[in-house]
């Protein structure tokens, strides 16, 4: 897999008016089941050379997003076991960014929650992409 390309803004004016989260999102990248072990997830993340993995629940809906830093920090803890599953570690579980959210509002919500990246979901909870505050 290749790194996620930078988003291209498709509509609106130069100040971002009229843009939605779906206009500025990245491709979703690798999506894995939240029952995957931390070790396997780390291997997938490193092998795919991406900054994060999107997690899916048993129905295929977005369950969260984990980064290399989060997985590495958890793996280094004394509580860690080689059978620890992604669903058992702390990570952001939402709310996620709606694809129809106005871009400025979505970015403000991410800043309030101290998030650099947020999954962008459709009305049914399936991941469509990722919105990033940094490029």
C-alpha cells in the first residue's frame, strides 16, 4: 500500500466557505477489524507505511482510529499481553466527523477534542475517509 495522498479541495471559495468534510478528506486507507491483536495491527500499519489504521466493528462500521504512537505506547506498558486486542485498548471512539459537516465546524470540533485526524463517516456509520488538520 502507499501513503495516503493529500486531499484536493473540490468546491467553495478560497476561504473554505461551502466546503464539507467530504471535500477535504483523504482516502480511508487500511481498515482492520477491532478484534485484531495489537501486534498484528502494528505489523499492518508499518507494512502499509501509513500513519494510522481505521478500525471496524463486527458490522463493518467505523469503530475508531489508532496511530502508531498509540499502539507503540500501549505495547510498551506492563499490562500488555500478546493477545491484547485493539478493542481492549484506549483510543478515540467518536463521535466521528459526518461527511456532510461544514469543514470549518468539523475542524473546530477536532481542535476542541485535540484530534489531528478524524474518521469521516456516512449517515450509516461507515468510514468514507479521514480528515486531517495537518498535511
